[in-house]
C-alpha cells in the first residue's frame, strides 16, 4: 500500500517500513505521530481527498540538523559585507503502518 502524506506543508510518497527525512516535527525520539493522508492506493482502490479513511502511523527516530547554509551579502566599493549562516532542523521518521 502506498500513501501520499502532508508534513509541514510538503508532500511525501510513503510505504510501510520506509525511513525518510522530513522538515522538523515536534517530539522526541521514540514518539509516535499520525500523519495527514492526502491519497491512498491499496492496489485495487484509489482514495483521494476527503474520501480517504486511511491512517499513517510513524515513529520519530531522530532529530537532526542539516548542512550549514551560508548567506553572504556584499555591496561593492562600499565596504559593506554581511555573513550569516543557519542549519535547518530535520526529523528522521520511520513509517510503521498504513491502515
């Protein structure tokens, strides 16, 4: 069974026992989360939108930070430059079950 879920404004195609990195989801490692299902494909029947009765249960594996991204601004001949950086937060989740 395949499902399309929405996590933090992004859509992901998931299957059972799949591990993926998604934008930050509140919770600690080991917590269970239930994801919003947009589309479910059970082989013979395809459910879309409000007719979806499927639930996707996932477990948070780890909270991590992505690679550092540098934002550098400079104005030529003015002596102005600004350097900032950030590391985006990601959550590693494992899809336990699609019901």
